C-alpha cells in the first residue's frame, strides 16, 4: 500500500499507525478541533448544516492526507468518545432536522 499512514485494525479513527510504526492517539474531545473551527469561521467555510438557529455546531471536515499533511497532530484527531458524539449528532440531529427542509442528497453528502 502506497500510503503515508494507514489505519490500525481498531474500530475507531483515533488511533493510527504511521510509516514508522508509531501510534497516533487522538486528543480532541470536540466534534471539530478549535483551530479548524476558527479557520473555517474566518474563511466563511461553515456549512448551513452546522448552524442550528444561532448556535454554531461545527463537525470536522474530511481532509485527504497529502505529502504536506500526511500525519495529523494528536490535538486534531478526535478521541473515540468524540467520534461517538459526532456520529450521534450527525445521525440523530442533523439528518432528521434538515432532511425535511433541504434536499436529501445535500444532507446525506454533509453527513457522509
């Protein structure tokens, strides 16, 4: 496999094994790391699905690894508990809340 980092055999994304066989353990307890949220708010990259009334509920965006950022820093990787809360939020709140008012493909695209 020609990847800089491959997921370990665990069921969550918070533990990864890098090329040098060192473990990367997630430290972020939020659905979106603070640095990413600040960047996205400043760049106006917040999805309408991340706004519930006047409340901002950001969810980490998928970023494909590349040569420049192939290994994320632990504070940018969510813990298993944060991943569980994020999944609950997406499937239990976002999907049912917005499916009635937005096109289903656009909601599913955000949730997926």
